[in-house]
């Protein structure tokens, strides 16, 4: 009996999320006010690389940030796809007769190609993220103003570098600072360092993998994959044909260019930039960073709730009834739609919650650097956790969602 990949991934993310909850609770944080539900939500958000937040990131201790780093690493698409290759390889080694029954007359050839493909993906992750961590750490060491931001917030330089690069590469969007990347708006080189991590860990991963295999094959290092890539690609959807890879590169940069142009035309003088004292160069880099992140990662350089509705709708396309009555400006249909779509797309964009926008001023209200979902009811948070989980598994909707029919 063949195992259902969908069931395997559901079990994987559920187990990882609850294991993360157990470890996070076992570690002492800088704040003891975080509820078990919010801690579970944070664990699910990290493992599904959604970056929806119900707690302030600076309320977490350094060990807890390290745990979140591991959760984001093992929840990223590149890592989970690599695990899939290792599982296929293990299956071929244990039961090669099954491949003969399926019509594959050379299971050894398939085993070898998948073995080397898995090693290439592993090396790709280590090299890309390793370079990212090294460059980010070097920048923080050399630029005193950037290092001072971490010191003022009590963040370890190495933890911040590894956490941010892993989060960016995995398309999560969590950043150890409460304000996300807003505090680094003037540090354009830092943003430029992270932009390739966003692309190489997500939309440009298939073309880069194709180019890497071609390059290694040219030097005779990996002819096994190059000569039999159709065998390896049969079980690895990220290994696209050459023509599709070229089209994907053009599409990615085309969408980014469109977003940058529209962003500059509509929101160049937006209220979101006020008080940041950015020059034109800083703004252009920030706009590019925000546009690149809107596809999947969700790291923010501005308060997106202050952007024009047309730009927010562009981000949406790219990616409690009682509360709506009592607090319509915060709990608007549009804000809820953004939160839900962002959760399903595992992006992490949020309009946040502002006490100043409340119509009825009742009780104490304190503005916090958390997502809009942080103000939702317990039932709402549980529903959004399910949305994040199913969003992480949306690749199974391909081919008409046949994988779901097997449940």
C-alpha cells in the first residue's frame, strides 16, 4: 500500500508545530504573558512559513528565537521538497521491485539520479543561506548604526543574522524585531542583501536549480542528473524544463517591475513614508524590497495599512461579526480579507490593529507590534491556523486536487 503524500505532509506539519510548542513553552521567555494558544499559533505560523503574529517578537528569548529558526528551516518548501527526495530514495532502496511493477526498467538509474539531485538541493540551501548569513553578519559588524539597533533591542547579532536569512529564504517573513524591517529602512545595503534570499528561496529556485545542474554537468561533475534529468524530475516538480524555467524568470522580474512602477506612481508620497526621512535612493530600494516580498515572504519596510487601497489590492492579488459591529474601522471586511488571504498564501502581510481607529473607546487599549489576528477571538485564531496549514499544502491542488480525493 502506497502512502499518500498529502497525509504525510499534514502529519509532518502538525507534529512539527506541536513539537515546536512543547519546546517553546519549555524555554523561558522574556515575557510570561504569552498564552498557550498564542504560542501554538506562533509555532504553526513558523512551521508553515506564514509569519502571522499574535505576539511581539521581542517578547521571545534568544533560545526561543533559535527554536523558531529551526521551525522555519524545516518548514520551508526547499527543505521539505528535499526531504521528499530522500524519502523516495529510501523507498527505492527498500523496495526496488515496486518500481519494476510500475514499468521502470532501471530502478538503479532512478535511485542514483534522485540521490544526486537531493545532494544538489541540500548544497544549494547551505551555500545560498551561508552566503546570506555571512554577508548580513559582516554588514552588521561594519555598520555601527545597524548594530546599535540590535543592541538597543537586546538581540544577538548572529541570532538575528541566521534567523532573518533563514526566514527570508524559507519565505516566512518573521524578523526578530517588533517593527519587522521598518527599523532598517535607511539601511539599503541590508535590504539588497536580503532581496536575493527572497527570490532564490522561492520563485527563482527552479530556474537556479536548472542552471546549477546544467553548470555541474558541463564540468562533468553531475552527468548522472543531466543525462537522466527526466527521471529525477518525474518526482520533483521544482525541476522544470528549460523553456519553462526561462519563462518563469521573465515572469518573476516582469511582475516585480510592474509592482515597483505602480508603487512609485501611487504611493511615492504616501503617509506611510512620513517621519522616516528617506531620500529617493532609500525609497526606491524600500519599494523594490516591499514589491519582492509581496509575492510570498511578507517582510515589511512600511506600515502597509497606510498604503493606498489599490496597492493593497495588488498585494492581495499577488498573494467576528460582533467585532465588525463594535470596531468597524479595524475589523473591516477588507482588513479581514487581507489577513485570511495572506495566511492562505503563507505571506504574512497584515494591516495590524490600531487603538486610534476605534470608534468606541472602552477599557484599556495598548498598541502592540503584532498582527491583526492578535486581536481576534480564540476561535478566529484556531480557524486561521487551519488556513495557514491548508495554505502550506496548496500545492496538492495541482492536477485538479486529486491528492485530496484520496483522503
